[in-house]
C-alpha cells in the first residue's frame, strides 16, 4: 500500500474528503517525526511505539575496496509493534 491508497482508505473509513484525509495523514506523520526528532517517544496503545535509539559510531569496511571506514554515531528511528497489532497480523 502506498500513500495514495492509504489516503483513500482513511477517507472512506472516516467519511471525509480525500483532501482532508491527506491533511490528517500529513499531520500525523509530521507529529511522529517531530516527536522522535526531539528524542521523545510516541505510544499508541495497542498499535505500537515510535521512538529513537542512539547507535554508537563503529568501524566498517567498504565492500568493494576493503578499506576501513568510520561510521559515525546516529539516532535511528524504531517502531515496536503493540500486542493488538501483533495479534491482528497473526
């Protein structure tokens, strides 16, 4: 499913226009991104939790040349599925 298909499904489920469903989805993704960028986590009970984790710097190798490179530390986004979502999938 892509964004357009998700917008169509939201519009039908919430009985709103596609334009309003697009604004709703954009507002949700912006809120998640902003929350995670601030280092906070967002929990949706039953669905899951969005958070960031710190990945330490490490040494890697260029697979083509074998040259050793330094991979810098980074914050990575993480999603942990909730019980209701896991049950729905299984």
